């Protein structure tokens, strides 16, 4: 990606980190026109910290075990990239959620709940 611009910052988009095609499709069907959902399994596909900052929020699948490690993702975001973009996690068990909290993940939801809440996130970050 090239140099960040004001026009790029104003684009309405968010990142979904998952390898689950079913949850991806459920979330995609809830995304209104004018918004872009970028699905990936590797933050490096997005780019460097300036590229990640162009996204309004991040949805992170805690049930992912094979494609990436959710704990490593949040650590990379908060320490390597030093990005404070909101990270909304879904799935996972209590011990994993506790570990994610220690690594500064923001909020936690069930798999069905994340689909239901997406509209409120979009409204909140629709500036």
C-alpha cells in the first residue's frame, strides 16, 4: 500500500482475522454498502502499522487454532505495531479470554453475538 492519505483514512473498513468461512459469510452479509470487510489470517498481508491504522476496528476469532495464534496477533498489534485500534474478539474460552485481556484486547463476544453486534460497531465507527 502506498502513502496513507486523508482519503484512505476516511474509507469505512475493518479487518476480520479468521479462517472460518461460515463466520466470514455471516459477517459479510451484515456489512452495509459503503463498508469494506478485509478478511485475512496474517496481519502482514495488511501491511505495516500505518496500513493497519487505516482500518477502523478489528474482529479477531479466538477459536482459530491452525491458521494463526490469536494471542500472538494481539501481542503483535499492541507491541510490535503499537496500534491501539479497537479489537473485538469472538469465541474462545474463559482462560483464553483472560490471556487476551492481559494483552490488551478490548471486548469479547460469542460467535452469534459478534454478528448481531456488528451493526452497532459500524454505527459507532461510521464517522
